[in-house]
C-alpha cells in the first residue's frame, strides 16, 4: 500500500471512529467548517462541481455558481458527517431522519411479488435512505459498491453498509449482475446509484442539454427479471430530516431490440434524475466529470 493510500485509509478510519462520537450539532458545525475551507481553496473537486452546476443552471452568473458550489460542498459534507455517524444512530433516529413521498410505488411493487429496482443519482444521502428502508420499512436490499483504493478502504465501506443492513456486492468481477437478477426474481429489492457510468460501456443519454453516459444495468435488470424500475430523488431542507420522492415506474417498451429498450429506459431514468437535480442542484454531489464533452478523449474516462 502506498503512503497516499495509507493516509486515505487512516483519515476515513478517523472519521468513522471520531465523528460518530460527537454530539450531532457539533458534527454538523464541523462539517460546515470543513466544507467552507474546501470551498475557499477551490481545488479540482470544487471547480468541477461548479462546472457541473453551470450545466444544471444555465445562464447562472459567476456569483450564483459560487453560491451553489458553497452550498454544494456543505451538502456534501453533511452527507459525510451523517454517514460517519449513522452506525451510532438509534433506530428511532434513523426512522425519523427521512421522509419519502409516493412510497406506494415501492410498497405496492413489493407486495405484488415483483422485484423492485430503486435507481438514484448522487443526491443528498443515499446511505441514510438505505438505512431507513432496512430500519423503518424492515426491507433488506442488495446494492453494489465501486471497488475503491486502497482495498482496506473498500472493506471499510462494505462493512459500514453491511452494518446498516445492506447486502453489498463488488462492482467489478462480473458476478454482480447475476446475483442482482436472482434477488429480483425472488421478489427482492435492489438499490443502485445510477447517474454515472463506471464501466465505459454505459448508455448515452441527453442530460441537461448535452450527452452523458449512464449505466445500463438498471434497465437491463428490469427487462431480464420483470422487476419494477423506480427512479428516486433525494434532497435536504433546513431541517435535520432528509426528503425524498419515489417516481413512477419506468416502463419496458413493448417493441424494439434489447439495446433500443435499454436506451429508452435509461433516458427515462436520466429525465427523472434531472427533475430532482434541477429542483435541488446544491444536493447533487457530482465532483467528477460526467458529460462526454468534459472527458479526456485520450483516456476516455473521467
């Protein structure tokens, strides 16, 4: 393990061991302080966040984009402070930490014996939403995690999410899709963060007026298993409670090739994501390149 990897792993370890012991107001203030410091330094992540917001809010002035990126960093650090503290939250705190609109799309789908796929963008705190599903609704689910470096950091994330009641599969290795399909055929729930393609073989979609690439997995799983595909968007307000909405199902087209159906369905997901992001751009934590025009053509990846 390199010195940088050891440092990264140590910092995350300190976050989980130290921040979760802080009183909630103290952790919230700490998150805002760190966010403001990072924003003032204007590193690559903050600049990329601002550039992405410029696509989401076309015509925004530099002053407006600066306000958005500051709010975005505060939202991002709220996510981290909550995530570090989630393992120490009581069941009641988890249950009270999230409210969802139109939840009937999920509960009715599961009650009908269908598997359900929840697809989310990087909005607000998807880990909290997942913990709420396992705790408040009592519904276990399966998800996929990107393999992080160092490997010890990936192991920390897997242990963290499994501790919240999730089954976590590695993104790489080629076996995740088959396992997800089996869970869905058994009437289970699968949750996937799906606004950024990690495989370089995703589906091109129109997203805020330009072309981006999003993963094909959610649409392919729905076609292959008959599971319900539901977009979900999340956001913060000024309260300690995160909000969310379960959008209507993305239907499988009646005609077309598998690739054509996948393209139509993934575009429908992108449109639902765009609705939530446009309403709450500061809660979209996309600090990486997303649109094809922003990617390095020599590398073909972010």
